[in-house]
C-alpha cells in the first residue's frame, strides 16, 4: 500500500485557493486564489517559500493558472472575464505581457499546447477559445468553439498532438482538432450523469481520465491508436469510492497513478491492476487521505519530474505538497 506524507502546508493566501500548477521542470509551484493573487513557491532546503506574488493582473478571483512549456511564461484566467499572460522581463521580474479579452463572463480554465504556440481558454459563456501565439509575442484568436450547451469547466491539451479536450456542465467531454482553416469538434464523450469537472490525458495521450459531480471517475481510450482520427470509448468507471463531487483529477505521467480531489476534503490515489484487460481495465484505490484538507479540495496535480510529489489546494486557503511513500 501507499500513503501520502505532507511535506509542506502553505497558508499565505487570504481566500480560497482555486488552482495549483507545477512548472515544466517541477521546481516551482504556482497557485492562484480568490484573493486575486498568484504566488510562486520554491523549495529552499526543507521548506517551500513564496518568492513572488503577482497581484496586478486581475480584479476578481483567479480561477486557473498554467505554465507555458518553455517555463518562462505563465497564463492565468479569472472571474473578471480576462486571461493574462505573464513573462519575465530583462531583470527577471514577472510582468503582464498580454491581457486577452473576449469571453462574455468568467473564464474557468487556461491551457498551453505542447509546442507553446497555442493557448486555449474556456468560460461560463459556454465557449472554448483557441489563441495563436506569434513569434513576436502577439496573441490572436484563431477560433471560437461553441459546441457545449452549458458552462465549460476545464480544458486540457493532448501531450503530443494539437488535440484539445474540454469538459462541461452539460455532462459531456468534447475533443477538438484543427481542420483546414478552422477548428472542429470531432468527438463528444457521453457517459457521465452530471457536470464533468476535470480531465487529464495519460503520458502517451492514448487514454483520458475524467471526473464528475456524479461522484465517478471514467477512463476513456482511443480505439484507433494515437491518431487524430481516433474513436474514443469509455472503458472503465470507478464508482463507490467518493461521497461528494470530484473536482479534479491528475494522471501521473511517470507511473500512471491517478489522483483525485473531492468535495469530501479527501485525496485518493488509484492504480491500474496490472493483470486486468487493457481494453477493460480495473483500478484499485491504493490510498485515501480522508482529512487532506479542511474543506473542498479544488485541485490536485502530480509533479512532472518527481513521480512521488503531488500538490493540492482547497477552500480552506491552504496549498499542500505531498510525497507518496510506499509501505511494504
């Protein structure tokens, strides 16, 4: 079995913490909050300390934050309807490089493509926007995708292809790709019975995990391999483990463990049964921390370079960094 050991509990935010994101090298953790600030955390010896506070970009709660693949740019989105791109200046100080406007109301999620040449945003206005990033640092809207019928909660890029997945209050996930001069929805994934809060690809991009208000986690597989023409099918449903809505899910890109964050204040870790059928796999819960936080856990994310490190954040205003320990 396994257990989570709390390495750090960081309480500098003055309101609920909505999202945390590791830098590409896994050395910096960004957090964003309803207090309208972004904080950047670095490991210094045995402690994690906040070395940067970005506070002049938004005038309402910051819902999501995401690092560009280069590690020198950061994007944040807010209930104020804007997305801000932050870059380091010549002196190494973070500054606002661009403010992207267009969504009619709250922007819920932001995500960079694997190449860093595209940025996606989604909103309560039911739309997903694709932004092209020019070599000169200009951001231009390439497409507005209005395929969902309700609030779009989260977006995530395929790890190697320019394929975007979104999930929504309309109970579905949708997959988008570029076709000719525009973007199109090429698959709608239907199986959840309520709001789909989050989703994440595995390392290869051939499988996808989603979590929902219906208290289930679902595993989806690309049946035709890792191509842009793949047909996606739900091959596994994890039910009976969660007692409240599941707000976030993260697929570890190094060891395939899946972590969930829930409205019951808990973190759970799932592992695929190695003897199960790959086309109809089973997963076992290998750890549950019932009191990971004092309130709803809003976000959970595996470190991209340290397979045993995990970060979470909550309505309790805390960010926690965890180390997964194997117990013989």
